[in-house]
C-alpha cells in the first residue's frame, strides 16, 4: 500500500538538491538573456529542459520526504550565514516541510506543462526568446519562494515574481492596454507589499529571526507573540496582539498578491498578457504564492485568538471577494475575463477558509484549484488560438466567400481588412459556439476543468476540496454557532451556485450550439504541444482530489482506505496542534452536491436552444441594470478612479485656479473695490495698508512656491544636503528628545 | 580601565575616532560644497578613508583576534576602487556630452 | 662568528655599540640615531651603486656596440661618474616660467624618495635588513606604484605638452605592468607560504628542512615574465617609451636640468637595481650560497641580473607603444593567469610535507620531484604561450600583407584608369 | 606631560591628514587637490602602521595611491577647462554649518570615551546604550580586548594576515561577500570601460541604424502576429526608420 509504510530518515543529499531546485530556470534566464536571445529554438529548448531538470529534482525531493513521519516537526533544511551584522547573523536557507513539499509536487509540474504549451502557443511571436527568458525567471522565483525557509528570501523571490509578472503582463508592450495593465498590476501589488514589508520588519523586531521554523515551531515564541500587545508609534496601543498585527500586515501582502478585494483590480487587466502567462500567474504560481504565505503564517494568525480581528478580517474579505468575483464572472463575455474573476472568487474561497481556521481545507483547495484553473486557462488559450486561426483562415482563403454575402468593397481592400481585424475579438464568447466538434481534445479537457471548478460530485477534484471547506464552515458556523462561520458558509454556498452556473454558461457558449461566426466555423484543433499539457492537467484535475477523502465518507472513504485524509495528515504537521479531523456530516455534503448540480443544471437550462443562436441577446443581460453593474465589475475601477485618482487630479488642476483666482483675486478685488469706494478719503491708507497686505499675500504665496520649487532643484548636492538635514533632525530627536 | 586610556604606546582609541570623524566631516563638506564632480568624488574617497580608519582602529582595540574588522575594511577598499572607476567613467562621459562637470548644471533629470 | 661571512653584522654591531655608549643616557635617542644612520648608509649605498652602475652600463653598452666608452676621466675613465656629478651640480637649475612651481620642484624629490624607500626591506645578508616586514613583497610592489604619482607630478608641473604626454605614457605603462608582476610573484609567495623576503629566501636554502632549490627552477615562466615586467616597470630600454627622443623629446623630465635631472636619473637606476635585487631574492635565492659570504652572493646575483638589463639595452630597439601594451595585456596577463591557476592546482596535488598532505589530500613527493613537475608545467605553459602568440602574430602579419596588397592593387588600378 | 614617540607620530600624521583634507576641499586648483589627496591617503597609511595593520597600510598605498589617485588625476586631466574653478557652490555655507553640527555631535558622542567618567556625567550614553552593563557604562559601551593571562591590552596575533585571509574563503565567514565583491569589481571595471569608451561617430550612427531596424522588424512582426493588434504601429519606429534611412543616405 502506498501510504502504509512511514519512513523516518531522508538521504543527506536532499539539502543539496533543495539548494539546486530553483537554479536551472534562473540559469536558463541568464543564458537566454545573455547569449541565446537571437536563437528562438535554442532558447525555448533551454527553458523547457531547465524546467524539466527542476521538476526532476523537486520530485526526487518530494518522493523522498512525502512519507517521512516527522517532516512537519523536523523539516529538512539547510542554512548559510548570509550577512553577519554585529551581534546577529542574517541567515538564509532552504527547507522542505509538508507545505512546501506539496508545492514542490504542484508547481514544477504545472510550470513544465505551461512551458511546453508555450512552445506551441507563442510559436509565431517575434519575441519568443524574451518570453521564455521571463517565464524561466518567473518559474525559478516561484520555486525559490517555495523552498525558502525564511521570510527574507521569500520576500526577495516574491518581488522577483512581481517584476516578472509586470514584464509578462506588459509583454505586448506596444499595446497601450497591455502596458497600462502591467503598471496597474505592479502598482496595486506594491500597496500590499508595503504592508508585507512592515509585517516583516515588525516580526523581525519582535522575534529577532525570520526563519519560519524558528518561529512557527516554537511554542514560546508563538505565545510571546500572542501575548505581547502591539505598540504603535508614541506608545499607542492598538488593542491587538503582536501576532494579530503581524497577521494583518502579512495578509495585506496576500491581498495584493492574491487579488483579494480591495486590491483585486489588477488581476482582470492582467489578462492582457499571453495566455500561458495567465495560466502561470493566475493559477500555478503567483496568486498561489499569496495563499502559500498566508498558510505559512497560519500559526501566528492562530495564536492571535479565535475571534480576533485578524481572523474576522480575513474571513470577511475572503467571503466578500468570493461572492463578488463569482457575480462578476457571470456577466462577462471575454473568455479569459471569466476565468480571471473565477480565480479571484476561488482565491476568496481559500482566504475565507483560512479566516474560519480551516487551514487544511484552504491548502487542499489551493492544490486542486491550481491544477484545474491552469487547465482551464490553457484550454481557453487553445480556444482563442483556434478561433484566431479560423479568423485568419477566413481572411486568407475566404475573401471571395466573404464578399458573397457581404457588400463588395473592391476599392478598399486594405481598409476592409483592417477594420475587420479591429472589430473581431477572438476572446469574446459571443464569437464562438459549436467548437465541440472542431476542437474535441480542447472540449473534453475544458469540460473536465469546468466540472472540477463547479465541483461536480465525486469524480472531480474540485468537489472534494470544496466539500472540505463547506464541512469546516458548517462545523464552525451552523454547528459551532460562530456568526462569522455562518456568514462564510452561506456566502460560499451562494458563490458555489454561481460558480457552477457561470461555468456551465461558459461551456455552453463556447462549445455547444452552432458556430456564431465564420471564425468559429473554421476553427481547428491546436497542435500536440498545446493539447498534451491539457490532457495531463485534466488527469490531475480529475484525480488529485482523492488524496484527501474523509475516511468516513460513504463508499469513497473505504475505497481509498488508509490513504484517507493523507493530505490532512501531511500538511497538518506544520501546526503545533495538529487539527482534529471533523466527524463526517452529511449536511454540508448535501449542500455541496446540491449547489454544484443545481448551478450546472440552471446553466444548462438557461443556455440551451434558441439562446445559443447567433444574434440572440445573452439571457443574463435581461437583468438590466444589475447586469451592467456586474459587467462593469461592480464599478470598482470607476470607484477607485473617482476616489483616488480624480480627486488628486482635480486638486492639482484646480489648486491654481481656486487659490490664485478665487482667493487671492477675490481679496485683491474686494480690497480694490473698497478702496475705490472710499478712494478720495483714504487714498494714502489704501496705498499703505490694502495694497501692502495684498502684495504681501501675493508675495507670500510666491515665496512659498519658490521655496517649494527650490526643494526639487535636480542637483544631487542639494538633495544630499536636505537629506542630511532631515537625518540630523531625526538623530537629534532620537538621541536627545525621545528618551 | 585606566589602562586603556593609554593603550597602544600611549595612543587611546578616541584619538583615532576624533581624526576619523574630522576626516569624515571634511569629506562630507567636500561632497556637498564643491563645484566640480571630480572634487565631489575626492570628498567621497576621504569619507571612505575615515570609515576605514574607524574599522581598523576598532579592530585593533576591540577585537584583534577576529578578522571581521579587517574583512570589512577590505570590502571598503574594493568598493572604493569600483566606485572610483565607475564614478570617473561617468564623469568623463558626462563631460563629453555636456562640456561641464559642474554638479549644479547637471539637473536635466529634473521634471 | 665568521668574520668574513658576518662582516656587515660585525661592522653594524660595532657602530651601534659606539652610539649606544655615547647616548647611554637615553636609549630612545640611541635607537633613533642608529636607525637614522642605517638609513643614511643604505641611501649612500644606493647612490654610490648608481654611480658605479652608470659607469658599468656605459662601458658594457660601448663594448656591445664596438666602441670604447668613457676613457678620459681617470684610469679607464673610472672617474667619469664623478665628473658627471660635478657637471650636474654646476649646471643652471632652470624652472619654466609657466610651471606649477611647487609640483615641479617636488617631483624629483618624491621619485628619489620612493626609489630609496624600497631598500628598507631588502635583505642583504642574514640579519642585515632594514626591517623584516612580513609583507615584504607586497611592500616592494606598492612602493613601486608610488613613483607613478611623482612622474605625473613632473609631467604636469612642467606645463609642457611633451612632458605631459610622456607622463601619460609612463603611467599607462607602469600601471599596466604592475599586473603581471603581481601575478608572477604569487606563485613564489604560495610556495614559500609567506610574503616576507627573508622567509622566501629561507625556502630556497637548506634551512628548516627545505631542499635548497631556487624558485627559478620551480617557475621559469614567472621568472621570465617578472624580469621583463620589471624592465618595463623601471622604464628601461627597450621599454623606455617615456623618453623616446624622436617622439616626445625626453618625456616627463624634458624641462629638468642640473641636480633635479640627476635625481630622476638616480631614481631610474636605483629602481632598476632594486628590481635586480628583488629578482635575485625571489627567484635566485637572494644571499644564499655556498663558500662565499652572503652579501657577495647577493651582489653577484644582482650584478648578473643587471648585466642582463644592460645587454638588452645594448641590443634591442625600442618597442612601439602598441606593441608594449599588446605584450602586456594580450600576452603576459592571460599567460600569467593560466600559469597561476596551473600552479595552484599542482601545488594542491603534489605536496612535500605530511601536514600539507593532511590538509589537501594530495600526493606526497620529494621536493626535487615537485620542482621538476613545476618546472615542466611552467616551461610547457611558456612554450605553449609563445607558440600561440607566434601563430597569432603570423596570422595578423599575413592579414596585414593582404590588406597592403589589395591597397596596392587598387592604387595600380586607379593609376591605370587615370 | 611627555609625549611618547608614537604619540608624536600620531599627532604629526593627524595634522597632515586633516590639513591635506582641508586643502583638498578648499583649493581652486584641482590638480593640487588631487596631489593633496594622495598625501592624505599616505598619512592614513601611516595610521594603519600605528594600528599594527601593515598589510592595510601597504594595500592603502597600492590601491588608493597607485590606482584610485591615478584615476582621479587622469580624470582631472581629461576634463581640462574645469580645472581652475570656483571652489564652492552656492550652498557651501549651509553645508559647512551642517557638517559642523555633525562634527560637534560626533564629538559629543565621543565624549565618554575620553576618560573613565561616571555615566551620570554623560547622560547621553545611557540613553543610547540602555542595555549596557554597569561595567561597560563605567567607561565605554564596549569591552576592549584584553590578554587573558596578563590583563594588559591585547596584542595583534602574528598570524592575523592568515586569519584574515582564511576568513575570506571560509564558507562560514565572508566567502559570499568576498565573491560578490569580486563580481562587483568585475562588473564595475567592464562597465567603466563601456561608459567611458569614446565611440567614433560612424559607430554611433551604425548603432542607431541597427536599433531602428530592429524596432521596425519588431513592429512589423507584431503587426503580423496572431494577437489582435487594433493599435496602429506607434509612430516612434517609423520616425526612427526615417531618421536611419536619411542618415544612411548622407553617408
């Protein structure tokens, strides 16, 4: 039996391997960037080979450690002193514990498949080599993040990923929307990262170490963190424990990276990048990194207390994000946008699970979601690819065709081609339909992924992981009487229904019915390089769920036997108190069955028959204003523009007008008029006082303005002097005043 | 403790520290107040020298058995060399394009 | 004490004894005066050797060029250096009107000081050494780089474009040739395990269980490259580009006359002699040798090395500046680096003491075997390097000829067309 | 109070260092400033000798005087016309004030080091080092090295160079910084060569043409790529192409 024998020792070469795991892709990045950027075939080969090397190493590690009994208590790790700083030494290192072992299983596999897929998808791109360079760096950073044993290197890799995601989202940098999306993603995540840095600094100040296991495995440290009240500047207490504050700050970083409300706005725009990037960022790597970090910090969050502000915040934001994402996804037409919002929603699921303390469930859903969401993204990419090919096909061969039932425009062929090109959007689901026969492999894999996303019972991975979350939420909320848990449970049930509905909507719109455009008519199946990863991922999307079947689940529990709750037993070791397995409860399972099947059935019914024909309005548009609200994504972008961007601009634009024209001129004018009225009598007074005051005001503004302008002189010495004066002031403050 | 007021054949630690502080301040003044980029660089070199005096003096008085002070001083040496090479190359490049290395005139990056 | 072998020690002890007895009231003063006296003696020795060397060089070069050389002043012209000295002293000491006076006047002094400072660490006999620094080699190389500043001062201070050009050339040359010098001192330092000159000499004697093999037999390549770099470092012919009369008159000291010029001259010879001493110490075993007293051995070895300098001066034409830089950066530096890596590996593989074997896990061999292996490796590297360089030179010469031929053909064609 | 020989040497060196440094930052003649910088470096090397760090004294001469000063002097010569200059810029006065304040503060911090005064007389030190032990507070915030046998000030061990050398290649000490610094120097040197290289005009033109051609090719490729490119090709490459072709025509 696979899980029966528990081994207790691991070979010693594992630590060396751990150091080496992130290396090949980073090396590949350097090689491609420095030497092979002119050789397309070579660079993609290097990238794929490096990723395979990493995968092999990661799997050697994984298969050596996955049966270790005490991996959670005694993770395999290796550190080197990086920088001796006075009394303390900043050490960095690598380690593998259950959490990272799971990721070592998932990340390299997903990355390898995405790399292979990219060789097909990006085949005709002029910047092929650059793409693989960035992709390699990205994969290397993700692996580095997974094997890091301390927050410092984790943060370094975290930021490296941020950079790569910036470069990849803006990969088609000549498209204004692409580079705007890149900047948006970068700036938005920066907000969260700022909080994360604060959390990191605070953690270091409190514990003197950034090593995870020194903190998370030591009860004293955790207790200390849990009991120390967080102290703000000038001694204000925040009513929180240090652990709660650290948890909140770290969660800030997670909100940025994992696209939770209110910082979720970057993720939909990030769809401007090539589709493999979307799969990479929004499924396998970057957004998972956020949840990964949250799970890493779960012990700290846990000691902040059952009903602490941290848990409440996490749970509420997660649940809200899940609900919001699902509602928006219902009203999107762009195939990738639907996926993007679905991702936001599913990440909300995980965050909400963490918020109710369901650590294992969150991790499990993260794992399954990575597989089926990567599958869905890649399959959508395949669909887009196919439809685009169909479009080109129509253009290349079907000109006569097109003219047969369009109006002949012989005099303006070029214009025709261009306008047509601009109008046609290969990502719009309204332009698809009936692809089931044209692209069978894509269809079946997409279907599997979609069903997994919807949580189709028993045979898909999504069902098991969602069920786990439901069970936990039900246990905490309805049974335990915790209002937060109740809220989360209800929200998630609604969300899951919506999820099943929009999944079915998407499947029907894309694959069923008849082709609604010529492009869809002429679409063709993608190359094996693209379909092979789909098939592999589909297998995982089906079966990965069986690693965490509850042992007392009817029928299935006995099928998997001793493998039941394997995942829970593995990953739960990270916590000091191993989570108690919940007793099997039929109610959440029924809910889970009901919402999945109900949502899917609703979708099937709504999108059938006439509704799939060309030119028919989408049924959800009948919601009217609500639809527009959802389609515009709850108007968050508009809201942010209105709250943050416009006021700033308005302030800047109007400052001169109002202060200059409004205030100063009004004073001047008033003074002048008053002076004119009593001019004869008070001429001298007028000249001396009124004019003097107004001049003084004007001059005052001018002086202030001049002085302010001086500050930005562009001269390095000047900056140095001002900086020095500030530093001096701070020094004086701390040495002499702030005793 | 009186012993150490006159360590090292009568030279106490604080003598070195005072000289180093003075050298550092002079260098800082040079960086901030000179009207020539090369002269600024000279100021930087003076500051680095002051730092090195400090490092080696502390090494000698506090931890002569440990290599830390020397190692840091050596890194300062190397980085000073790299800094001079890059800095002067930049200055010459700027001089070629601007015909001036007055830092007050090099404000094209200002918005 | 052997009165002949330890002659210098005995004389030194005698003088020190006298001083100590005179200044018995203050040992501090006595020490200071002894040190000062020693320094003065060293400087005097260097200055006197300068006089002797000029004479010897003129005679030797004359012999090579089939001339007689100085023969008027005194028997065999032996008093010629003194006559030259008197001439120098009595010449008018001019200063250009536009010169930067301070810098101009200080430069010769600085160069002489730097040249003489080297002698502070040279061991002349057992116990006869200014100060036995444990970083002697490093010190010698560092002080050598100090004279660059003096040359720039001279070139700048003269306010003369030829002087400045000469200074530029010199600096480029001196800075460049420091690199191969340093790289080729490293094998010696690694083998001896010390940067102290006395330690290095000890390793070439039979003392402390050493085999008494001069390092020349270990690293012929290092010796050759060090010697040539040393010549370039002291700017002697054929590397005397800084005073190439036909191009830049007399280089950085074109404006100097009289005693200041003599100081530059002295600096050159004293530096050259120092290189000869250092070479003898590093590669020939310094003062070590049988039968003869140690200082005689040292003088013989240094004299032999200096004779090589004279020989080269008498026979070789001056190199072009591009040839000089190519030789350094494209030949010596890469070759030295390859050699250095080879030496590092071989020194780890073949060791001579059990302690080293325990540390590195190498093969324990006899010192002579180690020397033989090192010699073969070093010599092979040298031969391979020379072979590659010769091939490269032939290729570039052929290419140049091609270009010339094509140009000639074009010229012919245009001429024909016209 | 009789000064020892070392004290005399120290004071002389200090006068040279400070005097030369002041000259460096005040003189009009940049070349002389550079020479005075050399003098200052030399005197600092003297300090290292006093501190029993002969290795660093020699390294100071080799690196600072033999390399950095030479570089600076070369740059001074290569930027002629900037040599005779106004020595101070417009903010010199305020700089001097700030620097004086900093110096005063440093001296203030140094105060307690001078003697073994009671900490009560120097309240600042207590605020800066609140965790210092009473022994330390009695004199200085750190402990001087002492020979365990005699209680006298420690001497530098004979093998300090070897210790230092091994620490640079010891995996548990400074090998990583050491390698990084080596890399830094490599990069700095090649970077400096690249920055300061004077390119001939023909090379510059060639480079610009290459860049423009590459941009044009890229733009073309993107226009033809499968991605829907509703945006017409940006004007920049076309302008560049035009410039390049016109430049090519001129030659």
